[in-house]
């Protein structure tokens, strides 16, 4: 299923409207966005929907929040984090394994996040998987994963491209599929870890309040210098501890 501009999730469409306004200079770097009520009125959207899109823009580095000032537009900051290539359901498992519960398997056009992290050109079609990681009946994390365009995968990692086309069992993560298809293929990854709030939509998916504190992990996996998978993993308060490997 290809998700067109009219069929894409409303928060993605709203995200792109604001991102386009930033890139076109309506809100230049260093400027402060209008207040939420004013911006919602200007865009003709509800405040909860706007708040969710603004939270995503903040997570992706387009906006920052300054106390006493509000949301300001900034240049993308350098990414920080840990590097560890392992499916999140395995990384978070402590004794009892986590199960992958698929929420959505689709194909989407690029957003700012995938354009930045997968170098996806306009009009490309990217596989998108959204999943809950569930342990002992409780949702422990929400994962959103995107694969690079099929022609890119056919060129740099044909085994991964073939594995995705083979329609693997839905109760698995995209990173697990990549790991299984990468015997003999050297992968590198970069991950960033930031503190955030769940927001309304993801709070509903995880069964938590919208203002629940959470850890957002962004992850990009590459073959040589070519990114082939990008992901966002949202871990709310109370999720299993995530080990972080540090080295010099």
C-alpha cells in the first residue's frame, strides 16, 4: 500500500507543512514560532494535533524550546549517542523476551526525518513499519522504522531488499530482518538519545498519559557510507533499562 499525500497520517502532513514553512524562510533560523493558539488558528488545526507535530519537529532538530521565549527555529545540531546494532526487542529483554506487535506496515513518501537520515529524494517510496514492543502484557516501547528506497537497497544490500520483499512474519522488527540478512555484510550505526514527552498519539498507543516522560532513541544503520535504515524508538518511563556501551 502506497500512502499518498492525502492518505498519510495527519500528524505527518502537519509536520511537513510546518517544516516547509521553515525551509522556505517563513520561520527563519533563530526566529520564534507564534504561540500555540495563534499557530493553530493560522494553520486551521486543533491544538492537540499541532502540539504533536511540534514535538516531532523538536525531536528531529528543527525546533528547540527556550524557557520564557517559546519554540525557536534552529539549525540541526550534531547528533550524539551510542552505537550498538541489535534489535531493540533483544536489547531491552531482561529475562522475559519482548514481543513485536505490528501496528502498521506501509509505504510512505519521505518526510524531513527520512530525507535527512536516509538521503531520500522527493517522490521516493520508503517502507515504514510501526510496532509496539510488548512484555508481560504491557507496552514497553514504540518503534518506527523506515528502509531506504528499494533501488538503493538493491544496489548496496540486495539480501535486505529481498528479505523485505519476501514479506517476513509481521511479528518482527525491520532491524531484526536486517540483522538476519546481513551475514557477511559490514554494518555501522549511529544512535542519538534525548529526553522528551510521549505526546497524545504515542501516549494512546502505549497506554500512557500524553505528558509521560520518555527517552527517544533515533538510529541510522549504514552499509559503508550509505544509510539503509532509520528508526525512532520511544521508551516511556518504566520501560526496561537500555544498556549503553561507551568506549574511547
